[in-house]
C-alpha cells in the first residue's frame, strides 16, 4: 500500500506549522483527526489523496486541503467542519458524519453520510455538488444557487480507511550488513538504525538520509533554512522536524510534527531512495 499508493506521510497525528505540504499524485494517511490548532492558518495540505480517521474541524485561518494541480479524494471518517476562514477544498470529499460549511471554497463534489449545515456563505464551483443523506440547515434567507447544488440522497458512496498499518522492521543484522550505523551527526547519505535519533543543532542540508528509529522518536530540529531529503521511519514513535524543507517520506506511529514556520514538505517517491526493493528497510 505504501509503495503502490505513494504514501509519503503516515501517522496518528499531523501537526504542521509550515507553509505547504506538496504531494501531487501522492497520499497522506492520518489515523486521527485534524483541528485548527494543528495547522498553520495559511498552510496548504496539497496532496492528491488524504485520509483522516477522525473529525476535521477547521474554524479560523485559511488552511486548504487537496491538490490544485492533481485533485483526487479526501476521506473524513468523522465530521467535517469548515467554518470561519476562506479556504480551498480540492478534490472529491467523502464524509462519514456531518458536514458544516461556511466560508470555504468547494471546487468538486462532497458526499455526506449525515447532516449538512450551511452558513453565510460558501463558494461552490459551477460543477460542484454536495450530496447528503440527513437533514439540511441554513439561514432563512439563503442564495438559491447554492441550495440548488445541495442534493439529498438516500445513500452516498462509502469508504474504508486503510488498515494495512506500518510494515515490520527487518532483522537487526540486516541493517548492519548494509551500512546502517547507530548514531552520528546529520549529514548526506547517513543511514541510521537505532532505538531513536536526535539532531537538534544547525547542520548543512542533508540529502538521501535514511533514519530508522525502531522503538522511539526521530527529532531533527534547529536546522534553520537547511533541510533534509530521505526516508524517516519511526514505527513506535513520532517524527519532529524544524527546518527549511523536507523532501521524501515520513512513516510514523505517533505522528509527524513540523514545528517551524515557512517549512515546505514535498513528496518524493519512496523508490527513489533505494536501488531495488531488496534494499527497502522493512
């Protein structure tokens, strides 16, 4: 699933204080929800496919969801509330619960397996539609051109959250035989296999980095405008990043936490960091 679906962020939580998450033709899986306080108000989570296994509540700021250049599907396994804040929503959206919509700009189709609540006033593209199975609520005086795009249905398409989980690690001696080390300063071509890994002081940008934290966290902070490219895998912990950019893949149980403003996170295919599947670190 991770390879075939181009998964480049996977974890229970997403905290993003940066600028943009760029994932055209790529997938983000968050095994939890997303709230206003989790994301920079002006940020964009611009992935083609996004899964949230929980409520998505954005009430303030203008953080956008979905890829403008490669719109796909956004799945919300809970309620979706897009209230205060002019934000763009690209791609078809599937909501397992209720949908509250006020200021957002909806560009495609939304399927709601619950109630629809409208505030004054969202923007719906000419071809955008909202299909819902429950009740509709809106102010007494409301634009008819929006109501015409909100269509009741007895049922809407449903979806399943990915349940593959994270892949298991290889035996310890596999890593040692392939040049992985247990520590060292952050640098290009570094390959780490350890309980956890931490680098908290400024370093030059590091490229083609593979870090496997078998039981703990990966912490890469203090980088300033420097950044990292590579694969960060923390199957029993979280990844904390503070730097100018990250390009690659982040797989973690407990979440991906980007604590620096202005950071760009960009998808790079997992396969680009390994010469063949025999070299995959799981």
